[in-house]
C-alpha cells in the first residue's frame, strides 16, 4: 500500500512540476529522446542572451506543452517552438524582415554567415508545418495531424535552428579589439 502511494505521489509531483521525466513501473524515465534533450539544452543555453528573452518565453512554453503528460498538446509544442525560432531570427537579423520566412530568405546564400539554400529549406519546412498543420497555426488547415512524435521532432529541429541562428549571428558580429 505504501509503495503504491509513493509511486502515485512521485507521478503527481513530476507532472505538477512539469519535469522532463516520468515515473512508471518503478523507474524514472526521460520524456522524449536523448537527442531532443541534448538539443533543448543547447538552445536553452544560447537563449540565455537577454536580447532573446521573447524567444526564450516561447521556447519555455513549447517545453511546458511537450512535458505535460496529463494534458498533451502537440500542436502548441510546434507552434511555440517555431515562434521561438522566429523571435530569435527577428532579433538577430532585424533588417531581414518581420517574419521567419522573410529573415531566412534575407540570410540565404553561399557567403560567409549565410544559410545554404538546402538548409534554409528546413526552416521553411518547419515554418510551413506551423502554418499548415492541423490545429497548429491557422483554423481549418489540412497539413496533417500533429502527433507526439512530430511534436518532438519539431521541438528538436527548432532547438537546432535556434542554435544555428545564434552561431550565424555571432559570426557576423565584428571582433572587438582589446
């Protein structure tokens, strides 16, 4: 009886605290794949830049939706993750435009600090799914249902894109001589 009580309390605690772990069958397990956790950690690190506070807020919302087992919301995982990418892009490349599509288009090319076109297409693809995925961005969209697997993929890709944008932005900043 005490063991069942303890197990239920651990499960409840993990859910209430929105931890990236779950407790089941006597084991603590990570929610999502290791790759996703690694990419999320990297994105959280670069989103510590105060200029990216709006992007961090979106990314944290995506994580809360992703980690919420009691009320899963994969559509909002994708939406908020892509909003985080867009907010990052708009801050780091302010002359690029007001949408993620505009910014990506402005930084696509073969020069130093630019996105090669095939890589830029990955940004357009995830951004497109945010707009076309059923229940994600626009009412009545018929771009396919968002499963928990697609939500995790979207989160991991968005995290990678954020890190890449930060790296590109840093590469374009002039060196300050000391």
